[in-house]
């Protein structure tokens, strides 16, 4: 959880630094583990591949500046704001 909070905090900081240049920085949460190409064969058999989120990545790339500095997730074929982490 510390790493996730660190990434979110860093993303918010970067978003503020580049806002004047009209650059949108978001953190994307897949909400579950995915098996990358470097994963073991066992992991690839039991976890989904990144392509299950390809539509989500397309939608995230189209977000406006009002999402900059926020964390989003993919739910019901749409992008939603991720709840802030506790702690």
C-alpha cells in the first residue's frame, strides 16, 4: 500500500508541475492483478492479460484536464474516479 500511495502522490505532484503546459497526468488502477509478458506461465494461466484493459487505456488517454492528478479505474465500460486510499 505504501508504494501505491507513493505513486499516487508523485502523480499528483507531477500533474501540478505540468498543468501550465496543458499536460494531463492520471494514475490508472486496474483494480486487479494482471499477468504481463514477463509473468510465469502459471500466472498467465490464472490471471488476465493486459489486453483485457485495452479499451480502458483508450478511454483514459482521452480524459480532460479536470482529471489531472487523480486516480481512475475502469468499471462497467467507463472510467470512474478511484476512491482515495485509506491510511
